[in-house]
C-alpha cells in the first residue's frame, strides 16, 4: 500500500504523492538526531577534556532513542508504504535509490546496536530515562576493541551516505523537479493545480 497516491480532490485538483505526515515527522526527527550523533561522536574522539563525559552522557541515550525511532519508522513504512518514484526516472537511479534506503536502514539499526554491544563488552552501563539497560554482550576487551573499530568505520560510511542522500535530494529538488524531494519535504500537504485525469 502506498503512503499517498495522486488523486482528484472535489475541486478537480491533483494531490501529488507524498509520505504521510507521520513518516515525514519521523524522518526529520531522525535526521536531526543522527546529525547530532555524528557531530557528538566527532567531538568525543577529538577531546580529552571534561566535555568528553558530557558528550558521552548525551551520545549513549541518543543512540538508544535512534534505535527506537528506526524500529518505529520501519513499522510505519511497512504499514503505509512509500510514494512511487517518477516513471521517467532511469532504472539505474531507481535501483540506487532503493539500495541507498536499504543501506540507511541497515546503518540506523547497526550503529546503535554495535554501540550498545561495545559498551556492554566494556562493562559500561547504558542509561536512559533513569533506567539502566541490560548488557547485550559479555564483557571482553577484544570484543570491545573490534566493535569500537566497527562503530567508527560505519560512522564514516554513514556520513558519506548522508552526503550522497543530500546530493540526490538537491538533484531532485533543483534539477529534475520531479516531486521526489517534495514527497518528504517538511511542509504541509498542498494540492497542485493540474487537471485530474
């Protein structure tokens, strides 16, 4: 089932296909959280001052919040689907769009889980809203080191994917102007003055 599909309104106007308001809200909330996480992560590895502990105290619960949000996002996506890509979009670009979204979901799931596992392996508590979350891996210095490397490497991959995503969004918004950007844009639904077929 698609999130929204183009259809005629009583006034005879066509509503362009868009993600639902819930999907758009989750998308932009997660975008803000993920960008904050990446910059906090950069700050963590570039300082040994007292600010490090402050950044860590934000980084850990924010990671768990992102994990919860991505699970919600997947459930909402399965429920409402997504608008179709433009019919005239070349097939390689459609494939790239699908693969990039799979990569986003994989990273949004993997990053917090690897971080949680890394902290578990180091016997560091993960607290959120006053609760201490249970460890998901046994304590192990070797495992902690491996997961730390994986977490750091995937963070760079995530940042690169975000830049590609931003470039694609600008391409659709400024060059093709095909409605793909508007499908997720954080603006109210509106109709387009086109005659209904």
